[in-house]
C-alpha cells in the first residue's frame, strides 16, 4: 500500500477495515470513492473526487483508458456495496456515454477487483 495523501491511498493488497472506515468517514460518512485500474488491478481509494484518484494512478503509470470510478458502501452487503457511477466514466470514445458504467464485462472486472482489495460490503 502506498500512502501519498492521507485521504487517498493506492492499494494493491486488501485494505484493512479500520482504514476503510477512516476513508469513508473523511468525506461522505457511509461511502468512499475509488478508481480502479482494470489492467493493473490496483485501486486509488478515498478523497473527495474520483478525478484525484485518477490523477494519482496516472502519476503511478496507469493509462486513463484503464481507469474507472465507483463508490463503495461498507455495510450494504455484496449486492449493494458498489455504485458504478463517476464523472470520470463519461467516455463516448470508449462507448460509455454516462456517469454509470454500461459494460457488464467491465462491471464484473471492477466487482472482482473491489471484492479482492476493498471488501464485499460487510465491513462497516
């Protein structure tokens, strides 16, 4: 885990529940924003804007086309813990014309990475 800013962490291993709680409470209380690099399988989690996590990942070698934003809600259970919505997801050139990720395959990749690195919606 790389810790550049206390409000945004780069993770490639499972985040501990206390850190997840701290990040969720820092801005939104019950939710934390995160950006997934679907190619490298790393996550920037925390902060106020998805764009900040996106920028941090780009600085660490990610390609913008591989980065997708989502929101994670601890305590909502595995079916409702992920919201696939972020301004950075509006990409007509990649056939995603809204804030919500349209591709089922992309959603499955993000879900898999989320469950591995962040959780399955049970920690609160």
